[in-house]
């Protein structure tokens, strides 16, 4: 096997790992996927290290020069569809169903693939309303949450387009949630549950994925990546709390 083929195996494995990390996959799962693909080379030394913000992979053997690739992960967003696609390609290439060339080509079709922004916004609005129903919110809460969910969707939409730090976006969104909730409780002709409205609206902002993945990484002994994700979850929770608290204080002064 030529060195060029080794490089193709490396490129394929790193691309698979990159897509998974950008889609918020667990780091141990990324390392397993990269290692499985590199094992197809049957070289004696294969290493893969996945971090929250980077990926390192090495191929080495006594009769060849080592190949090491470091890939920076600058953007992350939860995308279970991309993770599933990469896992499917990985299984098929390791079982011999497709060639490494076909796997690399298929992975390139996944790169950068995300859900449509308008679809995400509509899904966010529907999710907030569904949470309100789950918490036994009535028709008044459903109506009052419409402007709140639209504002949250707009903030997250433009925050993503302008590449604003997610912590700041979540803080602004939670601030507007509290402020509009206070305003709606004043102008609505019937009483509404502010607790249900705030809980429902902030649910999409909470760091459930980061917290879960962090705990799983820590339980598997990957303290660096797990700790980073736990810290990310803590920071998101703090910024959301600051936004809610500030919105309630300002709302009380303006509409109280």
C-alpha cells in the first residue's frame, strides 16, 4: 500500500471525526470511529485523541514516516442526523461494503450540512409551545408564549448568522423571555402562569446535551473533554440565570 493511500485513510478518518465533533458527539465515540477507520491500514501504531475543540490522529510504522494530523474544531452545534450518517459510513467502510474512496466522497457530502435556519426557528417555536402544554399550561399561556417564542427564535437566528458567542445569545434571549413574560402578565385579560411561561421558553436554551456528554466522558475517564463540557454547561446556566434575573428586575420596575 502506498503512502498516498495511507494519507487517504487518514483524511477519511479525520473528516469523519471532525464532522462528529462539530455535531456534538461524545469524544469517546469520535475516537472509536477514527480508530476503526485507521485500523483498516493494519499499521502497528494508531492513535486518536478527540477534544472538545480539536482532533489529533497519528499513523506510524517502522517502515514509513509517521503521518499526524491536527484538526481544529471551531464551531459546534447538535446535529444527530450528521452523527448517524457518519456512523453508517464508518460501519460500511470497515465491513468492506464500500471502499475508502467511496467513504471519503460520501463524508464530503455531509460536511457543513445543517438543518435549514427557518426550519430550526419554526421547530423552536413549536417546541416551546409543546413544553408549555406538557407543564399543563392552558390556552392563555399558549397565546402569551407566541410573541416570546418568536422573539427567542429571532435572537437565536441572528445570533447564529452574526456569529455571536452562544453565551451572550442565550443571556439576551433569557432576558427578553423574562421581560416579555412580565409584560404579557400585565396586559393579558386573564391570569397566566409566569412560571410555566418562563420554564417553557428557557428549555431550548438549557445545556442538556453538553451536560449529558460531559458526564458520559467523565465516567469513561476522559476528564479533559468531560470537564470542558461540564464547564460549558455551567456557563450557559449562569448566563441564562443572569438574563432571567435581569429581565424580571427590569420588568418589575417597568410594569410592576
